[in-house]
């Protein structure tokens, strides 16, 4: 057996802790695996917080004229729900998986800048706590996660909520920028010998593109919020119309960041799904290069569509058409990925583990969200449906049905690598079905609510418009989802309390992280392997079917 | 290649890629700021701005020259260490550092002498914000140069190993280039 | 257009049975909304085809390709198939080009026509949290309730007095934002008489939910009659109680925010009250205009619309007087 295959198939099973023991060890760690776990744990807690906020929203909207939450507190809650889910939930969870897995997948010992990596995490945690502390220090921001000016100017939002939001988002921007630079350098510079860009795991590709998007998109948000902070605190007039400012400037600056941001949220998820599906289909990812280049295409095109969030603002027709066209175009590489995943599964040998169920669920739900998105690119349809519950439905299908499903699948898939034990499959399947059914109960009716004329961001509504029934169904669905999260948390706790089995390769998988111990040694690999294809472990286990021997 | 040389090459690759990514981020930052300024100007034909009379431009042009000379100094310093001249490096770093501080002083003078406050009409805010963030970056660069100067005295750099000097030079030249773009945008058009 | 409109409404009825009271874009009452509804159904049909294809494939694959435990070896390792990849890139591209063509076509079809004799001009100003409607050709201003005649186009200009709002009456047209510092414009032409509901569709603060629009489309004669009522000077107080109320409203506390034409009350912060009693709703369209609701409002404005910018607690005698006067303002 060649030396590398030997190294790959005979990893030492005894784990070694990657750092000092106890709390001090966790606080002072610069190890990417520990930092990854910190991101995952914090991300999960913030995600649950955002979920509580969602339940409150749904309780308030279950019935017309409900008085559970007054307008002020409702507006704070929906603002923090969005802000928390995006910045403190999905992004850190993706960063957590990225941190943990990228060096392992690339055959590296850590990221390029380990201390910067730790700094990124602690800045994120501080920012999340800072923003949430606003609830007790004079009120959380209540202007929506997108904070449109001039509503966010001092004149209309006199409290400190918006300032907390600005400071928190500034810090999060710093954390994400530093983290993105770290990932870019790690992926470009620290791959194992023989691992060209076209031989690295698809998750690494998507993290690379995500990080590049972040580097180019976040500064626009930073500028937007800095100008708002200057307006609020130093009396400048960037968004203050009376003194020469421009109300639409905020929207351009924000959405120039905001649209690429949604690709930051979905690309890591697509990468996770691209890892899970081939393993549980026992086939390689169909069209690897095309999938990689689609990610790059999505990255570029993502910067050209921002004003499709502004179709109703009175932009000239020519501009509307350009943004509409680009928004249609971006559907094409996205569709290519969906077909590639289906082709991977086609005539494979499917093992329907919980991780695989979530990955398949991702495809099913993401397609619904994607089709909704394409319908919104049709300008005259968007004129009716923008700023309604139809849009809320669309983005929850891609963010929940998409990103969250992928993250949950990733949790079931990589939990054994991180902890040396599997998550329970029985509870896992229950978790999946509750989430799948619940999610559709919440969000499918919202398509209809938008078509029935219900706008977004309203704390109550009048009876007699046909909105009551659908809202009630959505609220019931929200509690089904809450139950599913409870099942997941129970599964997590029970699984962590079982003694570890330290299976290095429980799923019979393809990539380098599965060649290490579970959990991995402090330094990841005893010897850095040389790879010859995108499935180095598969090659080692199936030398006659090795990828590097295959002609396409 | 020896193991040390490979590790060095890897470290230098990591530093270069990291700095490039950071500068890409900064380019979008300054680009967005400048675009916001231009966007606001598009709407307002009667935009109050600095009229570019020759007398008015003396201070800004002087300041620009100071920064350009400092960029030259830091580049020459980097070439010097590559040749083996520690004193050349120290001189280049020190000159750039001092000129950088002179530049920031000149900016403060410029801003206070034209009587605008951040809160005056939109242009006051724009002017203040653009120049202010740039000046902050110059100060960050001054800190970097200062660290490199101290490390030069400590003998950290050699012809083969001076990636920190090269990165500092890149950053400083970049900050100068950004200033040139701003100068054109704020004073000339 | 009206045959298409009837088809659209039937489709909506089929799909959304029982939603008769909904301000739905799928029950259009104007040429603009009819075209937009048609386009939505076309897009939905295309999406449904893709949906059935993809979800069907998922079901097929999961049912057919599950591991049965008795297989030997591995499935065929397929890395790609260039022809297939080209097909599933080109076909979606063609579909979106088709959609783009439909987009352009519909945008052209719903573009504002040249103004014609008999068209109505309305200047809309958005406030937190009510709508100001000025009819410059007729010389009066009203609030929250927009009257339009059947059969003529209405050209609206849209401005904001404070933050960004959005004017949306789904059955009549898509939404257009009201942006401070800019003047946007939109048009609509109602095909059927009736009352059409809408509301602000851009988050504008505490009572964004309470900024409702009622558009009443009526015959030309009825519209002209309404115009004449609105143009008339406000009613004069007769009884002592009414005169006391008139005093409070036109020279007292109300006058700093409200306008009653031809009196001292020239405030611009709140809705024009000159013909308040001619309107069917109050408080930004949130409640029917009735004596009991008005009494509740005047005794505590924050109770019915918490956070709104009118903070008033009128008591007993003052309240009866103001109420008596306001009832006159038909």
C-alpha cells in the first residue's frame, strides 16, 4: 500500500485535547477546533434566542388586534429577531463549521492566523452581548435589521437602541472581515501537497467564495453605519434630506452589502450539502468543477443585483431592467447546483441518515425559496409583492429551509468527528420531520398572506381581510418548529452524556477530516498527506475506483 | 529548498495574501465612501463645495507632496534592507514616519482653516468624514512604521527576511494612492 | 381589459376561496393590477412546472435509489456529463430570458399614459401615520380617504413629510415609495366602483400598521358631488355647545396641528379636519368614524393608536363640545 494510503487509513484512535484543560483553556485557546466549538455553541444559543423572538412575533400575530405586545416592543423584537438570526446565528454557525473543518479538510494544522482567529470570535461574542444588552439599557433598536434612514436618524429614533445596533454591527463587521481574511489565506496558502484548488472539498470552495464576498461587501455596510453614526452623534447630514443629504443613499449602501450578505449566508450551506450528499449516495459530487465555478459566478453576480430590493423606490426604468436581468441570471448557476446534487444522488446507493435527510430537505425547500426569488425579479410582480409576507416567506425558505437545514445536517454529520460520538438517529429523524412539517406550516401560508395584501413589519392587523386563518396556521407551525428544536437540544445533551466511541470514520466518507481521530489530535495530522484527487480518503479505501484514475 | 527556506516562503506567502485581502477590503471601504460623496453630489447641482482657486489649493497640494515624498522614502528604505543597508532602512522608515505626522498636521490645519464644521450642510460632513478616515489610516500606518523602526533597531530584519517591512511599505503606498484619489474627488472635480 | 380582469378574479376565487374581503392583488380592479395579476399567474405556472419536476425527481430518487443492503460493490462513479450540464444551464437561461421579456412587456403595458381631459391629479404626502391627499385642480385637501371617478386615470405625486412610506392599494396598482426629498409619481385607473383598501408598505415606525388607505371609486357624478362637498367652506357652529367646540378646535389646542379651512386653525402636522365628518374612517383609517369611536379617541388618543403623535385627554364638557363641533364638519 502506498505510504500516503497507509497514513490515511491508520490514524491513531486516541484523541488528545487541543489545549490547556478547564475554563482557562477555552478562554485562551487559539486552536481552530476549539474556536470552532465556541462559535457553534454561541451560535446555537443566539439562534435559540432568535427563535424565542420569533415565537413572540407569531403569538402577537396569531389573531387580529392582539394586545400581547404593543407596537414599540413588537418593533424591537422583530428587529432583534432578524439581526440575531443573521449576524449572531447563521453566520457564526457557518463560521464554526468553517473554523473546525477547513484546516482538517485541507490537511493543515491550523488556520493561517490563529491568534487573529481567536480575536474574531471574542469580538463577535462581545458584539452579540452588547447588542442584546440594549433591551435593558433603554430599549433595543426598533427600526428593523435593515435600519432604513431617515427613520434611524436622531429625529425619528431618539433613544440609544440604534446606536447599540450600529456599534454591534461595526464590531461584527470587524470580526467577519478578520475571519474572512483568515479563511482566504488559509485556503490559498495552506493546502496539503497535491491539493490543487480543484481537488479541495467543495465546502472549502464555498468558504473561499463566501470569504471573498465578505471582504468586498462588508466595507459598504461599515460605511453606511459609520455615516449614520456620524449623523446621529456629530450632526452630519448624510441621510438628512433637509440639509443636503439623501434618503436613498442608505438603501444603496446597505443593499450593496445586504445582497451579497445573503450569498454569505447560503454558500457555506451549499458547501455542507455538497459534502453530505456524495457520502450518503456513495458517488462523487457530479460536475465538481461546474459546481465550483457556479459558486464563483454567484459570488460575482451577487454584487450586481442589490437594487432589486429597491424596485418600488422610483428608480429609472433602465436601472430596474438591469437589476432585474441580473437577478434572473443569478438563478442559472443556482439551478445548476441543484441539478448537480440530484445527479449525484441519481442511481447512487442512498443511506437516509438524519444528516442526509436534512441535506435532501435543503434541496426541496431551497428550490421553493429560489422559485419565489425568481418571481420577485419580475419587476411588476415585485411592485405588488415587495414588502409583504410573500417576501418573508421567500427568504425564510432560503434561510431556514436552506441555511438552517444545511447547518442541522452538518451538525449530525460532523458531530461524531468533533465529539467522538454520534447524535441519536431516532431522535434525529423525529427532529427532521418536525422541523420539515413545522417549517412549511409557518412559511407556506405567508406566500398567500402576501398575495392577500398583508404588508411586512406590522404589529397587528384588522379582521375581515382573510388574514386571520393563515396567521393562526403559521403560529401553530412556529410551535411545531420550537418543539423540533427542543428535540434537537435533548438529542445533543443525551448524546454528549453517552461515553464516546471515537469512531474516526463513522459514515465511510471521502475527505481528509475523516482520516483523523475523533476528536482529532491537537495537531490534526501525524503526517500531512499528499492528495491526488478531491476524494483522497475514498481513493485510499477504493484503490481500483480511485478518482485520480477516472476519466470524466 | 531547505526546511527553513520553505517555511519562510510559506510565511511570506501568508503575509502577502493576508495584506492583499486586507487592502481589498480597504479599497471597497474608501471606494464606497467616495461613491457616496459622488452620489450625493449628483442630486444637487448647487452643491456647496471647495472652489478650486490656485490660492485655495496651495495647502492641499503641499500636503499631497509631503505624503508622496514619504511614500518614496519608505520604498527606498525597503530597497535598502534588501541590499543589506540597515541604516538605509531606518532612515527611510523614520523619514516616512515624520512626514506622515506632518501630513496629518497639515490635514488638521486644512480642515480648521476652511471654516467648515461636520454639521454644516452635507458637504461639511462628507469632507470631514473622507479626510478623517483617511487620516486615521495614515496614523495606523505611522504606528506600523514605528513598530518596524523599533524592530530595525533590534536587528530583526535581513535581506532575506523582512516581510514586515515590505507589508508596511505596501500599506503606506496604498494609503498614499487613496489620498491621491480623494484629492482629485474633493478638490479637482 | 375587463374580460381579462374577470378571468383573473375567477382564478383568484378558485385559488383563494373565502377570501372575499381581502385587499388582494389577485382580485384586481384596475388595468394596472389586472396586468400584474396576469403576469403573476404566468410566473406561478412556470414555477409550478419546475417545482413538480424537481420535487418529483427528489421523490423518485429517494424511493428508487435507497440502499437495500443486498448490493455488492459500489454504484457507478459518475463524475459529470458535459452535454447534460450544458442542457441544464441553457434551458434555465432560456426560461429566465422569457421571464425577462415578459417583465419588459408588462412594464411597458402598465406605464403611465399621457394625461387626458378629465384625469385626476392628486398630491399625496405621507406623514407618520396618516395620508394627506391634496387635489390641486379642485383646491382642497383631505386625509386618508381618496375618492376617484370611474373611467379616468388618476395621476398621483408622492412626497413624504418625514420618513420613507409606501403607497399600496393592491387591487389598484403596485406600490410606490414616498421618499423625503424626492417626488415620485404613479398612476392608476379603476375599472370597477367600490371601496379598495390598502396600507403603508414601508416600515415607518410605531404605527406603521395603523397607516391605512381607503380608495373610493365612484361614478363621475358621485365624484363631482363629493368634490363639491369638500370644496365647500366648513359648517358654522350654531348652539352654544357647538360654539364652544369650535373655539377649542379652531383657536385652541387643536389648531396647532390641524387645519380647518377659513379659520385660525392652520396646523399642518395632523390631518385636515375641514370635512372630517364626511369620511367613513378615522385615526389613519384604523376605525370607523362614529360618535363612540371619536369620543374614545378624544378622551385618550394613545389608547386606540399607541405611539401616535397626538397626545390628548379631553374631559367631560370640553369633550362634548369638541365632539358636537366635529360632527358638524360634513
